[in-house]
C-alpha cells in the first residue's frame, strides 16, 4: 500500500473511511455499523488497484466511490438525525458514544465529499456495470496504394506471320 500514489480525493476518502469505522466502534453500533460497511467498501475501492493490479473494478473508480460515499454520507446523516433526541438524554453519561457518533457522521460526510470530488474529476458521468473490454488498438496506418505494374513489351512477331525459317 503506497499512500503517496493516491490523489488528494483518495486520501480524503481514506481519512473519512477511517473516521467512519473508528466512530462506529466508539458509538457501539449506534447507527454507526453502517459506517463500518461503507468505510470498508471505500477502502477496498481505493486500495484494490494497488494490491491486485490485474483485478478490474466493475466500473470507474470515481463512480464507485460516488455510490459508496453517497450511501455512507446519507446513512451517517440519517443516523445522526434519528439519534439527536438520545444525544440530549445521554450527553452527560455517554461521552464516548456521542464522540463515536459524531466521528462516524463526520467520516461519512467526508467520504461523500471526497467521492463527489473524485466523481467530478472523472467527468461526472456514471460508468458502472460489467467491466468493458479493453479498447481496440488503433488501426494500422494504411500504406499508399502500390503503383500499377509497368506494361510488359509484347514479343515482336515476324512480318510474314510464320515462325518458320525461309527455305533457301
């Protein structure tokens, strides 16, 4: 794993995935278990091309990051919204739980932002599905047409019209 070969968007997505996974463990599954799934999926999308160069992803990297990051960000926001009332009740007693929930939410949002940036850098078009075959090589340059062969001289015939020797 060579972290220096990653783009800035990939690095942001890795930070977000790590925050989502750590926050999910700190919040003891309080809506953060979804962050573990999306965080691991994001790490696989980012690091699989380095670990196994022969394996092709089922789509472009930016499109897959957009799908996983979008789901992670949406799940993080929904988990936070559903648990806002509990945060007030357990705020005094659940410090680790709240830190984990906030960290998981921030990680999911960071994954979503980084994946959006990577998606836009690829042109903003979804390319998901079966891996397409590699592009065909460009056609070979055409050679100029060969010049027609020079006409051959026909053998000259005798004026008498026969090939026999004159008697004589």
